[in-house]
C-alpha cells in the first residue's frame, strides 16, 4: 500500500491529505473515534490543572483538532491542550487573577492568542531552525523523558490509588508509599486492559484495540454495577456551548501575559518539533515543521476563539493516532467531531469508563514514544551523544519538561 509522503514544500492547505486514497478512510474514522474517546478525560484534567472550567479543555480540543488539520503536514500529529505547558499557564496567570474567574479566563484567551501569533510568525519567517536547538540525541532523550512522565503519572489511576504530587518523583513516591491503599478491582481491570490491548493488536493490527478495550470495560462496569465496589469511573460530563469572552489587550495584561507566552512558545516549539520528527521517523514519512508550526499557531487562535487556552502538540495522543493507523489529519478532525458531539449532546456516554482502563491505555501507548532503535544506534556510535541523551532524559524527568527544555537548550 502506498504511503503518504508530503514533500518538503507541501501545499498550504490540507498538506497531510496529499496522495490520499479512499481505502484509508475507514482507518481514519476508527482512529478518530479512538483518539476522541481517549482525549476527553485528558483534556478535562488539563483544564483543571490550568485553572479553567473543565469544558474549556474539550472546546480547546475541538477547535484545535479541526483548524490545525487545515495546515499540519504531519498526518498523525495531534494538537490539543497538553499537560506539558498547563502548569506554566497556571503559574503565569494565577498570580494576577483568581483561577476560574472571568478575568482569569480573559487572560488565558489573551495568552492563547499571543502563543498562536508567535507560532505563526515563526512559520512565516521560516524560523523553524529554532527547533534545531535540540539535536537528535536531545530529541530522543526528551521523548523518553516525556514517556516516563506520562507512565508515572498514570500509575495511581491504574492501581486505584488517590493521586497526589506535582512532580514525577512526588507522584512515584505517592504510589510507592500507598501500595496498601490499592483498589484491587481497579488494579485487576487495569492489568486486564494492559494485556488485552496488545492482544487485540497481535490478533489483527487493523483492529482498533484501544477503542475495543474502552468499550468492553465501559460495558462491563455498567452491566455489573462495578462502581458499588469503589471503582473510579470518568463520570458524566457537563454539556453545553462554549463561553465566549473578549481577550484583554490592555498594557497591564500584555505585560503579564507576554513573558509566559514566550516561555510556553519555546517549550511548545521544542515539543512539537520532537513529536513531529519522531512520529514521522516511526511512520516512514516526511513532514514539514513550517507547516506543523503554522497548524499549532492557528490551533491556538482557534482555541482562543472558543474561550479556551493555549494548545500544543501532544506526544501521547500522537502515539495513539499513529498506533490506530490514521493516514491523515482526518483522524484529528474525526476525533474533534466526536468530542464535539459528546460535549454538546452526550455527556453521559463515557460515564462508566473506568479510569484504570484509561491509565492502562496511556501507559501502553506512551511506552511507544521511546525510540529504542535510535537509542541503540546512539550508544553504538558515540558515548558523548549517549551521555547527552541520558542527561536530557534525567533533566526532563526530574525537573519537568519546562526546566528540562531550557537546560538542554543551554547545553
């Protein structure tokens, strides 16, 4: 089967659709439904971290997924609200406004516009060389660190342990120190989900494994009333139209927002480039960072348009897209439409989905972010390069993505 291979200068609109074949439509549809179902709880969680109303995360996902697809060249790149930059949004805005307040939301919208404009300027000025501040060894270490952060962050949900801690090490210690509080039903469902997903893939790679696992877990929970045994589930979602607000472009607001926007843009550029390049390498196709940066910029502006906050390329969700076999950004659009349907009309559709199943899926998919083949290649040809990869990995895991990126860029 012929693969899509966008050129270094893809067309301006819908570049990921170049060479599209009708036989790929079903894969894109299944991938879209899968990523939409998986994205919903994550987007809500990020909104809570940011300090915004929960539904703003869903609306950010909808706007970003639809509008980014117009420009993104990488066919599996998922753009949405991401846990990497969410702490920066909260840290930058909570010192001047009460989280969740009208003024806070206005500043968050203003911040998203600023981040979007920075990305658009970088793309128009052909400044994607900024991403080259991260070398190949740094990129591999960065992605391995992100994968570790995601896995550790999902352990509590997998075992039914109350989540606690802000840093990766704190979250790991929380799990290790509360093993006596494991919810064994949640752990059982989590382990079964961990086994079932690769089993479905092994039986038939065309099967939407993640979607099947979520569907079966949801049905089992509902039919057997497992919540009466203390099993944590996603619960019903609040539905309704987005809450539009006007951005605040006063001098005081810009003075507060701009430094945060620059910091977020630097981290988002690094993460977008690393995610796009690694997924393209894994998928055997080429991409254009200029087009991808344009997509992220437009996605941020669209997110602001629905009263939400800044968005970024998500490594974990991108792996979900890739593992689901999507062939273009149609998968992102379908995923966004699925989220739109849920947020408008079907808030209770995923109410009985166990959080342990979601955690299991994210753990399995996040492990795939690690480029083991490239790690072996780096180890074989250069010890200094391997050392740089290890330092990057440690910096990201221990210090977090934000400080980790700044340190490795300085190196």
